[in-house]
């Protein structure tokens, strides 16, 4: 039987979602706790591999077991023993043919940038850029980035065979925080953080809006500058078909 877990986590202390040897990861802690409670080796399959320091409001993974499970009790027990930076929101049974990656319709991330005064309390949750980015620049930048492009220049997936992605970006500002929302069926590794980094470089006059077309054409990560830190990035929502 296959089960779907909906979880949220504070990524501050984790070396990303995906399990790594001798590193604290969300997947590692989840599998360890599930295996202990079910008294068998449990492997999970995650929907999205968030990087070090990246947070998730809604992440999903599946696991399989032949044991009969009281889902309400398992949720309670998991939350009792798992790392307190992780919280299990829901566990549900899904069909055996449910594929957590191929059944994704859309993912949405949000990147938070403090464009006001430095805030030490939020430094692990909002990127402390602490400079203004004007609306005209943001709107022009988004108009260049939106749509279907080859994002090879924005990715660190060296062995990926397909870098074509169709993305939709929108933004809002509230109380000196710039929220950048990214929607797509899928994203490449570091893609969002590299896009945000380019916006920062343009705002710093290290790059220009006119460089964007050439960056796409180059299909070379070296054509970019900084990668924005993981602290401002949140996996916000995943929709399945």
C-alpha cells in the first residue's frame, strides 16, 4: 500500500531535503522516524528536492508498507518523535499507481527579500538585501523571464537532458518585503535562486536588462553572477493531477 505525506519544515539547519551521508536532511529524519515507528526499513520518494537552508510550507513524499496503518495515530506519533523543525500536516492513502513526480501539475515557490532595514530576527527566513528594487525594474525583468525558455544558463543540473521550462513569475511588496512568486510544472536545481541573483545583479548595475536575451542564448552558467541564498526561498504549493 502506498501513502502520501504532506509536511512542512524550517530548512535553516538542514543540508537540504534529499538524504546525504553524515548530513542532517529532512528526508533522512523522516525515513529514520518512519522506520522506527513501523519497525521496518522505510524509503520515501520526495516530490521536490529543496536545497540547504530552503524552507517548505507544503512538501510531499510517498512511502510503501504492507502494514495496516492508523493514519491519525501515525501522524501524531511521527510529530512526537521527529525533529521539531519538521511537522507532518497530513498522511493519506493513495493508489499504487500514483507517481509523486509524474503526477505533478504545478509547483509554486516564493522568494522573500527584505528591501528595508536589516532584520537580524528574520535573517534565516528572509534574504537581507536591504536595498530598494523599484517596481519598474521588477516588472521589466519579469516580462523578460516569463514564458518558455531554455534555462540552461540558470541551472546547475549538468547531466540534465532537458532545460526547457515554462515559468510564470509575479510579485508583491508588503511592509518592505518583496515577494517573488514562481510557478511551473518543474524547476531545475538552483534555477530560482539564479533568477533572483540576476535580478539583484541588474539592480546593482552589474548586469543589465538587455543582457537577459544573451544569457538565455549562451546556455552557460558562467554568463550569470551571484546565486541568491537559500534562506529566502520557500516551497509553497504543489498541485497534482
